[in-house]
C-alpha cells in the first residue's frame, strides 16, 4: 500500500501512527468489499453454473481477504516501528513464525478446503451430511471452514480439517425408496396390482423430475414386489424404487406416500401396523 502522500501532512509524532493505521484499515476493508463486488459482478456476467461459481467466489473472497489483511497488519507494524519494512520476506518470516507457534490446524483446514473445491465434493446450495453429525444446506465454503444451514435455521461452521466423512444428497441423482407393509390377510394380488398402477401414475405425472440420460429414462418408479415378511407388523413388505433428480427426492417420496394412502383407501386395502392380541388361557 503506497501511503507516501501522508508524509506531506503534518501530525504530532505520537498521533501520526494511529491515524495512518486507521487509514490502512479503512483502505483494506474497502479493497475487500471491492473484491467481493467484482466477483459478484463476474458471476452475473458469466451465468455458468451458479452454485459452482458461488463456491469459487467464496474461496476467492477468502484468499484476497487474508492477503489484504496480512499486508495491512505488516504496514501497521511498520508504522509503529516494530518492523523496519513490510516486505515479502518479512511477511514470510511472520507467517513462518505463526505456523511454528501452532498454525498447523490452519494449514490443514486450508489444504482440505482446496481438495473439497477441486474434487467437487460439494458446492454452495447442496444438502449434505458432515461426519454423520451435521445435516444442512451448504451456504459457504471458505479456506478455513464450511458453513451449513441446518433445518432449524441454525448456521454451523465446521473447520475443513475436521471433515472426515461427507454425504452429498444433491450429487447428480438420488434413489427414492418407499416401503409399504400390507397385512397378511389382505388380497395381495390386488395390493400388487394397485402398487403397480401407483408407479405408472407417478411416472406419468412427475416425468420431468425423473433422472434421465439425454431423453432416455432408465429410472422410472417400479415395484420390487415382496421383499420380506414382517412378523412384527403382521404383513408382507413391498418396496417401490425410482431414481430422480436429487433436488426432488423428498418431494417425490412424500407424494408417493400420499398417493398410496388415497388409492389404498379407495380400494379398501389396509396398511399394516403393530397390533396386540390378548389370549384367554381358560
């Protein structure tokens, strides 16, 4: 930062470093805001994959923020005479000193953050599970941490170095699995026929939400048939499966359950549930 013009302004010696430091901080934050504004404008102009661009924007903003603030701190230290000149060598020496005093976790977070970005493990807008403990929508991917918004609307910041397992529910495609248990005493031929009709209705009504390769659909909802005999619920378990665009997996699952309730009621077919029988020993 070239602040040579300040030399032409006359301040008392004990005030000048404070004024210069405030000016340096002001300029630094203005530069950070400028970088954020420019990256946002670039995304508006390019109009490629918005989610991926937002992820890259988050990384770029973080890199420039760290770089600008580091230069600002070095210049402030120089103003107070703590270092002779805020040069690249001095900056490298300070960064090395910080690393030696315990910045290993910081370096680990940054390296893992780059791997997450370049391996495309997740991007802004994806719904993920991290370490089997945190579930939510990715809002930020920074150099040091990833921020997700939970269902409760709480925002959780997770250091990138602590991310051990990552499940991405929005990665390309998702399989919807619907289980239905029909009591043993029901007409299972009718139940199977009804479930097949439900699959046909769902495929026709929500065709645009099914996963396709080009115009070919390899993933329509279908009935697997009886997969087990559930003694606890007293019925035969059927499973319906289909592969859909990941953003609609829970939407379609809920619509199928709603449709099953409606059609089963119209056809007078029961759904199994736990029941208890009392026997008189006499």
